[in-house]
C-alpha cells in the first residue's frame, strides 16, 4: 500500500505537466485512510489545494474520511467546518469518526443535533445506526428515545445500508436491535422486521423492552401473525412494567384489531391501566372498521361520560363511520362539535374538512357538501376537490363533477380515475376514453383503478379488442390486483369470451372469494351451470368461505341451466353450512329456478312465504315462467303484484299481454294495450352492435343508415330463408 502511495507522490512532481484527476485523488486518499498515515495524507492535502481540487465534493469527502479514520479528529472538524455544502454522507463521515471513541460521545450528540436541526440534509439509516449505539453506551436515554421516535415518524429509506452497518457492529445491545427492527417496520418491510426479531430472541436470554414490542407488534398485525402476537401479549402479562405501559397496551389493541379479533382488541383496551386518548381513538376506529354500530356509539358515550375530551382524530372517526352508515344526522352533530371546538380552524392540513365534505357526499347531501366546499376555498387541496367530485359522481351530477375537474389547478391520478368512472357510469364511453388519453398526455401512469374504471366501457361496447388492450397493459405494468383480475374475468364473460375469462382465472395464483365469484358469475351468464358448480366446489375444497354474492351467482347458474336439485341443496346450505341468512336476491333466484323448471306452484309459495316482501325481480321471474308454462291465473296474480311495485316497465305489460293472447283471452290483451296507452308506455327501439376490424357498428330496429345496408339486409334475408327451410333427413 505504501509503495502505491510513494509511486503516486513521485508522479505529482514527475513528469512535468502531470495532473491527477478527482477519481485518482479520491482513490489514493482512501488508501491513506486505510493505513492511517496522517503525514502522507496532509502532504496530499497540500497538493490538492495547489491543484485547486479542494472544492470538489468527491475529494473533500475523501479528505474528511482520511482525517477521521487516521484519528486526526481536530483536523477533520476544521475541514468539515470549511465545507459549504454538506450532504448526508459528509455528516455520517464525521459522526462515524467521532463515534469510534467513547471520550467523544458528547461531540457525536452535538453533531447529530446540528444535523437534525439543519433544513437539509436529513439523517439516513446509517446516521441512526451510528448514533444509537453511542446513546446506549453513554446512557443518553432521552436522546435515544428521540432518535427512535424520528425513525418511527419519518421512516428511514436505505435499510440495506443500515443493516450492513448493524451486521458489522461487534457488540449489539438492545438499543441497536430495536433501531434496526423499528427501521424495517417503519419502511413496511414486515418480514425483515420479523426475521430480525427472531434472530434477537435466539441470541440468548434477552429482556425485551417497550420499544422492542412497539417495533414488532405492527409487523405481527400486518402479516396476521396471530400466534406470535399472542405470545408477545403473554410476555407482556408476565412483566408488570410492560403490562402497565400504555403505549404497549395501545399496540396490542391495534394488533388484535388489525387481525380482525375485535373481542380481543376490546379486552386489551379494557386491561390498559391508564388509558389515553390514543387508546379511545384506536378502539373507536376498530369498531368502525368492523361496522359495529352499537359498540361504537356505546364506547363514544362512555368516553364522554368519563370526561375524556375528544380531539380532531375522534371527530374524524365519528364522521367517517357515520358516513358509511349514511347517518347524516350524526354527521351534522359531529360537524357541529368540530366547529364549536374550533378543530376545523386549527386544522393545518384540511384532513377533517375533507372528511366532512366526503361524509355529506356519501350521505347524498350534496347541498351541504357543496356549501362546505365553497367555504373552504382558502384550504382546498387535491383531496378536497376529489371528495366533492366523488360526491357528484355518485349522485350522477357529471356536469358539476366536470366543472370542479376543469377548474382544478392540480390533479392527481385519483381525480382522473373519478372522472373516467363518472363518464363510464353515465354511458359516455367516448368522453371517458378521451379523458384516458388526456391522462396519459399529462404524463400520468394509469393504475389498476384506472383500468377498473375503463372496463365497464369494454362491456358497454362489447369491445373485446379494447378489453385485450386493457388486459395487456395490466400484464405489462405487472399489476397484481385481485379485484382487477376479477373485473377482467367479469368483462371477458360479458363480452362473450368465456374461454379467455377461464384462462385468466386459471393463471391467477392467489384466488380469493372475489376471483371465484367472478368466474362462477361468468359461467352463470353463459348458461354453464355444471362448470359454475365445479368452480364453486373447488372454492369450498380450498377452504374459502363464500359470501352472499358468490351464493347468488351459483344459484343464478343453477337457475339458467335447470339444475333444480343442486340449487335447492345450495340454498339449504346457506344457513346450515355457511352460517348466513338468505338475501332477497337469493330468494329471487330460487323463485326463478323453480319457475323455469315448471314448478310454478312451489315458486309461488316461495314468493309468498319468504321472510320479507317479494320485490319486482321475484314477481317478474314468476310472470315470465307463467307465460312459458301457460299458467294464466297465477300469471295474472303475479302481474298485479308486479304492477303495484313497478308501474313503468313496459316489458311486464308485454309479457302479460302475450300470456292472454296464448290463451285466446283477447279482451285481456285489449285491456293491457289500453292500460299501456293510458300510462304512455312505449317500447324503446332495440339496439345491437358488432365490432369488425376494430370498428364498432351499431344498429337500431329498422335501421337503414349503414353504408353497406343493401348487403346486410340481403344476407339477413338469405339467413331468414335458410332458417325456415326444413332440415334434410340424414340417412344412416
């Protein structure tokens, strides 16, 4: 190494004109740092100043590193103070140099404080890994806690670098373990945090503290590692100091809530010795997330009885939960409290204001939502505008949504997705597609939600070509969204391409109830009852629990293919096997199943004996079956029930009229026709379309506007004639 340095120094004076570059100087300074040769390093420093390279960031960092590693800390501090622009690496070199010596612990803490209070740069994972061991050996508990809070609050990005420093540490105390585990937790790398936690407890008898538990419990919650979480809870109970720690109690509450065990979460809440506002808010959020209305309001009442003053997060939880219940009265109460408590005025970021707008919009009270939106002009952000747009989209006010969209100074992907969904929902495919292209022109990258907003357009236009483009984009973008795959399966089925739907179903590795339901529904649409039952059976074999949508889809499949016995068995299993009560839709499926199979009386009994009032779908199914099976009187009764519920559907009148005509009851036919005229009911013209060579061709009934109409009608005439011709007898 010294020979290399000597050779390089000779080259500085010989040959004449030789000028080393920045990389050469940095490399040789690194060699000086390894040999800790301060004399050579200082000599090089002099030559660097003469060459005018001292201002180069690469060279100045190499010099700083050389002094720090050569134990010349005074020289390194002087040089550090002369560097005008310091990045994170520069600070870390200084911290690392002073951190090597116990007698300089105070200087490390001063440097870290300087760095932390400076506007830029911010501490990195390496910074934290250097500072925390110093806090531990010097007993600086308060600073250690501050550093840990910094990690938890802001997260530290380059965890691989931090772990590299951690793995090189000769002595690892609990503080360093806590830091690295918390770092991975803050970066949502739950598996790595769990791996390090297991490594920590395998080292030997370790007394875990509250910081360890606060670092690992979120990982257990997000990975649904219920067993480990319960074991940690047991450890807490056995250690009174931890058991009395409110923050640990709150972490356990949050763990159980995220794992879906609300009863255990409430037990954890009840066992917290000194509950703080975080405890109450966490429990309220847990009840809200599980849609438990009575426990939520009971806890809120108890909280107020115990004189616990709610904060903005409490009000936020109330407003959001009441919005999901469509309880506009409760939203107004919470809104009133937020105004009286001046939470809205003190809301530096308009989170609460946005939630209020969103809540009124979800409750359908767009008048209130609009007023608050207009009043919030000084505090609006993208989320505020998205909330009001979402409300307008849900209420069908596309023009109002577009007005807000058009006037927005800044838009995010959610804004574009909302507007695309608005146009798709209101049968405006061309506007939706235009926005989609505009989105890409703005440099935005469509996400899974963008595609899910576009997919209904594919179904509306029956455009397999556009559907394949959406699917191709999803594959190229590596979207792994289960709901997107389910939507693609559904739309492939609606576009008549059941084979592509099944291929996508087969290629989806993680099949959940949503994927299975989409495939069952696809087969139901295509009248493939046995295939639908096969998918349903496979789902049950894998231990997936069906929901109401799945059961409705499989009953519909049985109905469309006449699988009466299978349908009856599935209906019977709803309560016995799956522990849920049949819905109106499922009763409607059963009426349709029995009616289509000719078991009209059973279907009628089903309709009249179901535990709630039969809707239009039930009586409509029964009326259609009576027409097919010539049950005039029962059809008449079903029609009367139907007309009480739904007076404006012309199809029902036509079915009853055809039923009378088939039975030669012409007076009944005339009566229905008169009733239709009285109610001004007219049958809309039929419409169909076909996609040929990426172009959509739309036809109305009696349409003569197509440029190739003569060829089309000539072909239709030939087909009509061929249909009427008798089939030739095939002789064996």
